[in-house]
């Protein structure tokens, strides 16, 4: 059984490793046009900031792939022959397969803004985008970042690390108010502004204006203001990279449509990671999941299934983590921007840079989710409380178990006094 995987990110690589463990003799080939080896995409910002080198972001040594008999091919697949089960590469090479996994990732959104194709305008998704950013920020004094999501704030931090001025255009009235309750948004506002970012809420990009050198020279915003700049970062979200699948006759809508075993509309072809879209999403989950940890779970599920142990996707308790400059963020379970009528929310915050929120159901007092800003929580403890439907009184009384702050830092104990949450 010959396995081909297009894309060497966390989803495709995890699939390859899973299949290799279960099927030691099957030929496995991973094809990628981006890099020779898997790297941590979430660490791109640290390469630019000088904290890491590209080598530091590779989870495995280069010899790992040969030792595990996983062939790596650097190349661009421009067509899938689904009848003959063959991949056609842009350079003329052909690779046959019995089973194919599409792990083609995502691409940054472009919304036909006038001037968006000018030199100096770019997104930040791939390693090539990082290399382009080095070129586009050389000698630049001010940049504009369009979009207030996680990639947008990462790019803002990257530019500030080189003392480049930043205007951050956020169309929402509060930072990520579609995801965060008001108190969380307010802490993040303060963090962004404390690092010298010109935060423009309720503001969108209208036009990128060409400068006298033919590169970007300014932007015009939805408020009618013109902001001079030497580069523009387009970080208004990402979309599944479906071009290859669509052109090859694999059914797509927003993403590549899959069932819960990641089978596509074409027999023998699967899709995982950022590019995949569930036909029938799990309750409370999005149809497209674009997180590092879900990519790994996608890969393990499809690898197990292809190797002969048919397995349905089970992501477990939702979690995510991020960093807003110096403010670390974790979330577990269900913590929507607006607390549902049948839920209650316990909140403690120092109003500056620390916050803990615990959501629970009114009916039975079972805990359903946690948010933490500036306070580290243990994933296994929080997930166990949610899975076992632990009661809010028990969780608050035992909250010290979840504390994962550094050894010598100030610790915070959540206590129950009519569900007010003080810290110490």
C-alpha cells in the first residue's frame, strides 16, 4: 500500500508517523513545496524576533525521516489524477499512490482591496511569507496591520520588536469581541497599547495607496483617514487551501469536505488540517478547525483509519492558547463571548494583566469552561473537571490544583464567596 501525503505540516506529518507505527512496511511519501522538513508554524514569529532559528523550530532531527523510512519530496503538485491514482508535479515528476492525504493548509484572506498587490503588502502564513517580511520591513519606519486576530497581533509584536511603528486596524468595536467577553478584551486592549501599538477599533482597510517608489506608501481607512506606511500586513483571517482539490474533482465548499474519518468525496483520498471541512461537525465544534492541536488529532485519526483501524474523530475538550505580547492566554471548554442565559460566569481579574473566568451551568452547577489571561492553568486538570462535570463549588475550592504558574511567581487561589473570585 503506497501512501502519499501533500503537505508537511503537523496534520500530514502526524498522519505519516501514525501509519508508520502501525504499518512498518508501507511506502510513505510526503510532498511539500514550502520547506524540506516539518517546522512549528506557530514559532514563525520567534524566528523574525531573533529568539529562534529555523533549525530550532524543527521538532525532529533531519535524520529522523530516513530512519523511519518516510520519503520527503520538495515539489509542487499541480494535478491529481484520481482515476490513475497519480500525482503530477509542476516539474514533470509523477508519484503514484494507493491512498492520498491532502494536508494543503490554509492561505491568508484577500478581499480585493485596491492596491493589495503592491510590493510591500503581504500576509503571514508560510515560511516564504516570513522571508518576504524580512525584505518588506527593511528600513521601514511604520507598518499597518489589517485584522485583529491572533496572526495580526503576532505580526504587530514582530514589528514592534524591531522598533517599527504599528497601526493595527480592527473592524470590531472591541478586540476579538466575537470570541472574548468584554473583560478579556479590555485586558488585551491595555496590553496592545502598552507596547506602543496604535490600536484603531471599528476601523477597516479601504485602499492601499502607492508611493512614489512604486511600493506601498500609505493606506486609507474606512474612517477616511490616510496612514503613511512602508508595509501592510494582511491578517484578516485565513481560508482553507482548496485549489488543488477543486481542480482535481474533489468536492469542496469553504474547505475540502470530509466525514468524521476524513474521507473525501473521492475514494482513497482524505483531507486533514486547515484545509478540511466536516460535512457533519461535532456538536459545539466548527466545521473547519485551524489549530495546531486539532491538526495533530486529525493526522492521528486518519493515519489510524488508513492503517486498518477505522476510527472516528474525537477531539476531546476544546482548548487553545496564545500570547498577546506579554499576556499569555489559555481557554478550555466552552467560554463564548456572551454568556448563555442558562450559564453563569465566575470572574476574577486584577484589572491590569491577570484574569480567570469559570463558566458553569445553572441547572446542575457543572463547570463547562475556563479562560485564563496572565495566569497559567493545567490542561489536564481543567479538562478533567469539564469531562467529569465537576460542580462549581468543588472547582473553586480546589482551584489551586489547576495553578501552573512558575515556581517563584505570585500564586492565585480562586475561592467561593457567593461566586466572587478574589485573588491573592
